[in-house]
């Protein structure tokens, strides 16, 4: 596959592609809008190290200087982690950011688009965007959900963030024909906790099964990707009974302040961080590392199955 003209691969990613090594895409909005400095940069580095330790090559994606960068240097990660005014890119604004030469961090949706363009089939993140509570009035539904029906990438996340309306999030994914696969359990996980109390439509036990399903979707001509919902490790979870009142308080504050659209998720994550005395961030870091491990395993299985 020839690369799109706007893509710059890092030497490490270019080498991995040339040698057919397993690759795992990583997003950058989690760095610029999801976590405070310096934990954001430390986490980005640790996630890359975790991917490498599990046999795959990490490819963190961001837009800079009119180009999509797939694979970032340590200095670029550091600069991005402290930059102000970085655009939060989704399907709607990716091309505009490239056209204007602005710096942009890729959300799940934009990372899926860029990963597919670069020929990377597996991507690890924290939690995907979804249907916001009160969507029946606000119509606030993350473009992440629609992307799963379009870009052929398997995304490993710890479910959808519990700040969302999770039943409606699952409904939208089902309507769009997106496979939602809980890893090793029946329940759909809720980001900071292992269970939402909602059953996931599918369950798988091994990276090999997930990789096989990814390949088969492609060979059947089914468009779009898969969502692998990987529960946070037991020792890192915050019990639902503990996190839910905190989420309710953060949501009430967001409504009172008139926070809307792209600002909602970053505001809620920051408030929940403050209200839990930093524990939500520790959990977030643990779940992203856990997702990086599983994604590396799936990427390895995809390569092995190609033979
Ligand atoms: N995972 C995290 N923290 C984050 C995100 C994911 O652990 O901040 C980001 C992703 O980039 C995702 C975005 O696409 O949150 C969802 O934003 P919204 O709800 O505005 O679509």
C-alpha cells in the first residue's frame, strides 16, 4: 500500500512496516486534553515502552506543520504535552488542521483514520467517546462512535468512560454494526471500574480470536473496525459506588458552567481527577498500559496469522 502524501512515518515505524513487524497506533488527545502535565508525557512514554515490551512497535499519531506524523520522537511528545491551544481533531477537522498548518492532537476517530491510512490495524487508547448523558436534548454523540463503522481498525479501550450514557452508547454501536467484544468477561467495562452492569454483545478470551475476527471482517468486505473492551486491572479499579457520585457532581458542575461539545470530556476528566485526589488519573494510567499490552498481543497475532 502506498502511503498518503501527507503522512510522515518515523524511522522506527517505517522500518517496522518494511519488515512486517506488529504495529500499535496510539492517540495524542489523551496527552493534550486527557491528562495533566507531566503525567501525560510520562504516560505516553510508558505506554510506548509497554507496547515494545510486548513485541510490537508503537506509533503515536499527531498533526504538525501540515503533516500527519505517525510515530513521534521523545522531544516531540514532550513539546506536545506542554503545548497550549492544540486542536482536538476528529473526522471533521483533520483536513482543516492539515490545510492551516496548525498543531492537532488526534482523538480516537482521527487516530483510526490516520492509522488506516498508514496501514496500521490495531490501536490502543484509554476509553472511547460515546453518547453523552442528556443526548436526547443536546444531541451530543462523539464522532468516535461513527468512525467504528468506517475505519478498519481494531481499537482496544477500557470500555467507554463512565461519564457517558452507556446503554445509549452500546445502542449506537449496535445500530452501526460495530462488534463490541468484552475481553475475558461478560460485562461491558466502565473505564475506571470493571463492570457497567451491562452485558457486552460479544466476549473473547484470546488475542488470536480477536485478530482472526478482524481479518475475517476484512475478507467479508465488512467496513469499519472492532471495539475491544478490556476491563481495568482489579488492583487499579475504583468501585462503581465510589466513582458514580463523583461523576454526578462533575456533570452537575459542567451543566451549571454551560460546558459543551469538545470541552465536555476534558472538563469532566479534570474535575474527576480533582475530586478523587488524583486517584482517577492513577486508574486511567493503569488501564491505558493494560490496553497497550493487549493491543500488542493482537497486533502480534495478526502478523502470525498472515504467516
Ligand atoms: N482515553 C482516555 N482519555 C482521553 C481520551 C481517551 O483515557 O481523554 C480521549 C480520546 O481522544 C477520545 C476523546 O476520542 O477522549 C473523546 O472525546 P469526545 O467525548 O469529545 O468525543
